[in-house]
């Protein structure tokens, strides 16, 4: 009984953090959208100066800064000044591993509106985004350039976080030709080609997603071995290559759509080639508590809200492969912390 009484305050504090988490995220997202981390930079800035530079109300901004100090994002001083903490510096746009794009996306009003339909998703099985906006998320991006920009920048940030593990964990044979299917701005392909000087690669995505890909490949110094090709992976993918890489793609789509993507890769891949799926893996139901990664559980809920997709077990991936005339090959863990795995599919 004494142990239960002593643990009750800790449990209450944890519950409070869960309840108020939405507000913490919105405060941070607001700060990022206003450009505050970049305006503060390496210096100390007064709230009055920040209010003037951002066109905001001084008193309201001061209250926001005081709250951000409690979250460990800034420190405050008695002369109305603030400085970024090491945590806060992660949200500068020029930080080495900047989380600015992630905070900007997750604070976007459209993202919040979709998450506000989570209960409707649970009741109906339909994506919350579709319920809120009357159209699918990826279709909506074509009509909302601001959201599309934030989304693609955030996905590039996620790729940069995953890149070291992917480059270390994926093996290639000399001279292989690679297609990064749904590869966005080419961040991952550029890193792989930089690490593997004999490879040639193509980043394949929609025209909008590829808008900065050629620049990315040039900057990385791999443009002589790489190109960008626009298209729709539901229709076809570039043919005749040895390796087709699908990083964080299949979890966006329902099973039928995944099979279409995989079949197109199966049709295109060289006879001795392979399809590499980089993805999170959810554990079987009876191991959900001990073996699940919290971010994977969150990601699965996000797929429910934003898309028709889901995070899957290895058994569910094997069934998708079978329907696409593929067989399950080796599965390796790229990162335990990020719950990132490499699942190989081979032609049958």
C-alpha cells in the first residue's frame, strides 16, 4: 500500500505530460514558424526585439518564452532577454541535425486538423485527414504548396537522421544500379552513392518531390553517377536496375496499393536483383508491450490519421511480397533505437 501511495504522484506527473503534450508541441511549432530560434541564434535577444522582428505582441511573446523555458528550449534572464539552450539550438534552421522542419510540420494547422479527427478514424476506419479535408493527404499536397514544402523538408530531415544506419547497414555489389523509389530530394541516394563509388543511381518520385533533387546530387558530388526521374510508382518505375529501395514508402499505403508498388518493382527489377524495404516493424500482438518501440506505435497511429497505410509485422510484409510474386529474403535491424529494419524481397 505504501509503495502505491508513493508512486501515485509520479504517475500523476506522467499522466499530466501525456494530457498536455499537444500544447507543448504547439508552443514549439509556433516558435519555429515565427522563426524565433533562428532570430536568437548564438546570441542573447530581448523579447522586445524579437516581438518587433516578428510583428508579435510583446506580452504574449514573453509568456510563450517563459513557457518554452520550462520545456528547456530557452533560458531567461531578468533583463527580458532569452538565449537558446542546447536543446533549443536543435530547432535552428542551420543546425547540423536540425529538427526545425519536423517542428514546423507537426505544428502546421492542417496536421492538427487531421489529428483532431482521430476519434472519427477509430470509429470508421477512414483516415482522419480524409475526414477533415474531404480528400487524401497526398492529393491534398498538390493543392497546398506550403504544407507540401513542410512535408518534404520534414521527410528529408528524417532521412538524414536514418542515413548513417542505412549506409552502414545496406550492402551493395560493385557496379550495381540502384533506384530510390519515392526518394524525394535525393538525400538518401546521394549519401549511398558517396559511400559506394562504383554505384549508379536514380531518384524516382513526383515532380514536386524532386524539385531540389538535382541540386542535392550536384552538391553531394555524385551527379555524374545519378539522375532524377519523375513518375508515378503506381504506374511504373524505371526498368532494368539491380536494386529498388523503398524507404518509409509502403507504410503510407493500404495493402492493395502496396502490392501495386511492389509488382511494378518486381516487373522492373533485373532477374538477379532485389527490392529493399526500409521500415519499422511492429511486433506480434502478444509481444506488443515489451518489444514495441514507442515511436513505431506513434507512427502507426499517424498512418491511421494521415494515410490509408499502417506499420506492419514481418509476417504482414511476407504476405504482401507473395501477392507481388516476391519472396521474403533476409531481414536485418538497422537501428534498434529508431526501430529501423531492412527487409529484402527477392523475385520468385
